[in-house]
């Protein structure tokens, strides 16, 4: 059985997800706002968003587990 993450690990995970979303925002602004995005660009963006979604889902599960176990450091 996997150990419940600490509050520091959960905070770092949240920051990683936030920074990934900021990166997506930059990609969209750079490639998509000027109308120069290709199908390949769209597929890449879809892959990145899918990966971020997986990270967010795991983070949600970690938070649920953390709530059951309480604070640890």
C-alpha cells in the first residue's frame, strides 16, 4: 500500500499542475492566437492537456487520501 503524501508533496504537486497550465496558456497564445496552428499542434496540445488531466486526477485522489489520514510531514 502506498504511503499518503505529505502536505509539502501535495503543495509541490499542485504547483506542478499550475505551472503546466501556465505553459499551456503560453502555447495557446503563441501558436493558436495567430491562426497558425496546424493539426500537429492541435494533437500536441491535446496530449499535453490529457497528461495534465491525469496529473490533476491523481492529485485529487491524493488529497482525498490525505483528508482521511490527516496532516503528516
